[in-house]
C-alpha cells in the first residue's frame, strides 16, 4: 500500500486524527478522526505493512478472530482508498 495524500497522524488529548497538510488541505474540509484500532492500522500502513500483516497485528493485539480482523481492516483501508489517501 502507498500513502498518496499529504496527511500527518496526530494524537492529541486522546483523540487520534489524520490532518491534511500541503496541497491536500484544500482538498478536504477538516480532519479525519479515528479510533485506536484505526490509528494502529494507519501506523502499520506508514511502516510499510501489507494488509495480511495488518490483519495479523490487529487479530493478535485485540484478541479477535482473523475473519473479524480482516473485515475491519478491509473496511478501514477501503475508506482510505475511497478518500484517495491510500492506494493498494
């Protein structure tokens, strides 16, 4: 996966968010708030993990079955792709 848009991850006062920067600011109206799991997925993407590795990480970290983790990870990454932030 590749991050396509200029965004930075920040955690402020317990809130995890992606903040558009550079040319991306004009494209989006505001920030993207995310859950703790979303933040872990984002950080794994930044670190170069593929979807399978992220599913394994989330499944292990949150002690959920692989199918549930796979569905959740896919849904989150689909949304990032929909916004044009990430490409598979």
